[in-house]
C-alpha cells in the first residue's frame, strides 16, 4: 500500500483524504516536518494561500518540504497548493516554495462570487472532459522548459501542469466525485523512484 500524505494545516484536507482512501491509499494528515518521512507522495490542498504559507513557516515545514520534493518525493498542489509550489507569483506574495518552474497569478478568475465550473480536457487522463471546479482560482502565466501543460482554458491559459514528479492544478478535483486526477497522481507515485 502506498502512503500519500495530505498537508493538513489549512484547506480541503478531508476531501483529498477521502478520495485517496477510496482508492485504497493510506492518507495521513501532515503538519510537522518529521511527518514527511516515510511518505510516497504529498498533496498540498486548496485553501487560502497566504494563510497556508504563513502556517508552513510557523510549523517550520518550508525547508523540509522543499528538500523532500527536490530529492524526488512526488507532490501535487491543487489551487492554493499550485501557488505554494510555484517559483514565482505575479504579485510577489506570499513567498512560495520555489519548487516548480512556473509563474502563477493568484485569484486570476476573480473573487469567491466569480467561482465557476468548466469541462476541460486533460492530457494523461482518459475518458470524457473533467468537470473542473474553480474557486478564487490561480492560473499559470509562464511555464519553464521542463514543465508540461496538461490542460488549458479556451483562451490558452494553463490550469494543469506537470514537471516530472510535481503536479499542479488550478482547480479543485477533490470537490468532485471524479477520481481520475487522484489516479493520475497515484500513477506518478508508482512510476517515480524516490
């Protein structure tokens, strides 16, 4: 059995845990650096990015998390998690972990009242379009050479990207019954030697 932790300091922790458990994966809640040991992968959930980054620093997770991912631990960030993983943010705050070679614009689609759902095609998953839930969602404004765009909006703006063992989505797959993105992350975990 694989063990995929869910960063449990803020955000959609329970929803990711339930999705993983439905797939037969052990999904412990992670709050401290020592809890990163022994994980096969980690999900950084959607939530509020400024609060999440502040708590990452309070719990002294920044360095340990960055080192684990740079040494090969698969990680997936959803919505705020994408912001946390980014190398750069268009407004320069909060200070991301500088892990994934992307630039991200926070709240690119507007405020909470501007939330929406959209059917999008995602590379690396089969079947019909994925019903993506966008809530105060970010968007990728620049991708580095090693980053593959998996899905974009109709206007070409990337909303799902992958850099080897690092996955990031601007939307909230954990808020739908569709487990195909969780299955994709599990495949990344299985196929990546860490």
